[in-house]
C-alpha cells in the first residue's frame, strides 16, 4: 500500500490530515493535483497520505478518507546571463503587476 504508481505517490504516515497536507507541499514526488489521507480507523491504510499527480480533481466519498486540492503558487525562476535586474511587467513605463 506504500508503493508509488505513475499517478499516486506515497508521501508518508501521519496522525492527521493537516500534517499530510503540509508534507505534500514539501515532498519531492510532486507537484500534486490533490492529496488523499486515510483516517485512523482504516487498518491497512491507517494514517497514510498519498499525492495524486494526474492533473484531475475527482473526489469520491469514502468513510474516514479525506481529500484536498493542493494549491501552490505559480512561481518561476531563472538566471539570464548579462541581465542584472528585471523590473517586472511594465505598460507605458508603469508597473502592470497587481500586488
């Protein structure tokens, strides 16, 4: 039950959903579309947390199982040789980024 598949990755075993969610954000196996946490009453999967990487959010109701969508920032970073500073998106010289 702790084996990874192409689209389902074992993140770890935790005492609650919140710990599962936090661990999913730090996992190198992501990024995840959603996570699945199995509650304490499920003997075989007790406390296990899995990340789903298939790109779809399709929850199905099941007793003692919690699911959630993983929300992450769309942040990109790169190094451009010869460019010391990039001032951000500008329109007619004015900053055009909402912040």
